C-alpha cells in the first residue's frame, strides 16, 4: 500500500494514469469499462487504498450550491443564534443556506429533510431532535446527502458530530457554585425536550459526588419548548413545597432559569450574591437574553463561533471530497459570572 493519501477522484486519476471520466464510470458500474481498464483501476485502488466520496457520486454537485440548516426550533434563541452563524459561514463560502425548523416534532423533522432532498443540497447541517428523531429516516437521509450533525448527537450518523461538551458545562459551573457558596440543587424538567439535558443532569450528579456533596434534583412538570413558563410554574411549586434544599439553584438551561427568576420575583425572593439576597440562581447556555435578566444571569456559555465554524468547515470539506472517518468534536464552555450567582 502506498504511503500517499488520495483525497479525491482527481488525485486518484492522476496517480493511476486513467482519465477522470473513466474512473467515475467505473465507480458507477464496474462492468461499464473494459476488463483491462477495470483491472488497472482495481490495482490502483488496492495500492492507494482509495475510497471515493460516495456523496459526490450520488448527486451532481455542480447543479446546486444549496446548504440546508435544520434546527429543532428557530424561535429558541440558542438555535436562532447558532443558525445565524452557520448561515454566515455558508454565505462566506459561496453557498446558499436555507433554514428549516422541525418545531420539536419528529414528523416535521422528516418533512424538512424530504423538502431538502427536492432542492438537491450540496450538504446539510442538522441539529436533530435526538431520542425523539425517526432514526431510520435519519439514516436514509445521511446515507444519501452529506450531513453534519451538531448540538445533539445520534450515535454515529452523518459525516461527524460537532457540539458543546455538556458534561464539562455542568461540572465546571457546579464546581464554581460549590466553591463560592452552598452547593447547588439542580432544577430541571422531568421530561426534558432537549436530549442534552440528560448529560447535564448526569454531570451534576457526578460533580457533586466528586466534590463530596449530596445532590438534590428538582424535576418539574411540563412538556414542549415553552421553557420559561415551565420554569416559572415549576419554581412556584418548588417554593410552595419547600423543595429547594439549598439557597443555590443550578438550572438545566438558561430558559428555565429565566422562568425561575420570574417565580422568585413573584414570591418576593431576592436573587443575587449581595447582602440580603435569599438565593443564587445560575443557568447554562449563555442564552442571548441572559445578560438582560434582573439580576443578570450567571451561566456557562457555548462557544458559538467555534462550534459553528468547525461544523461548517467539516461539511464544506466533505462536499469538496475530503471525507475522514466519523469523529465527535465537543467544545468546552466558558463561565460567565453575573449578579445572579
């Protein structure tokens, strides 16, 4: 086997001494070329350990510069922000991005993917619903279209996964809260919509055990994506029933935290680090509006720029013929200290 790595069909044609059209013809149908030519191609394949970019073969990429971006909910500020940055990267690279929302519904997710098939995308950046997704439908789509998964991973589907390190998120902010006051309790939805919530809960439990503290999880009722109202109502219930075992509350995400801040206000509970404050509240995500809550919300931030750029660059490389082995990239978050904790 040769040491040289062949990145695309053009390079393979150059080293094998066989024309690019003939090689393409062989990969579509080996019997369509002469036996002697087929033997030469197969000898070169074995020598250079070359495997073609099946995505590029399955679609005529010269016909389209479309790139699809699919997120669970475009009205969610986190997804709106990451989609905006992905859009910018696509435009800068000469592609035409089209945004889709699956509206938190697996049926709508499949419909968005079917619509994308019709416009023959060069590639797709997909934030799947996760456990709620129609797995067979995702498998079929990823087999046909270059698809990069971000935010939520579904095993090893698609070209690769790029997202935030949710385990690091929660461990890091739990460590900060333990060092600066009472160890936090964890405020979450009993049936979380976003699959990343499960990782954050487990990370909280792991961190509390590591730091030698007893964990306290408050799992509130509520379904869907109306996180602020779910957090507000759940906060009222938790206060009324005395569920908060600590004066420090770590929320599974910033939107729940924003709802909890409202519940604190409505219950006359002062929030913050200053004298006379009854509770500290922290979130996770660095929701675009978390800076403007009252008090401003302490949180841990996604690296929006790095996640979006890595995801887009990986997809563009695959579209251009460089398809490495499947990989998972999880980028660490940054602690944002504000007045709430």
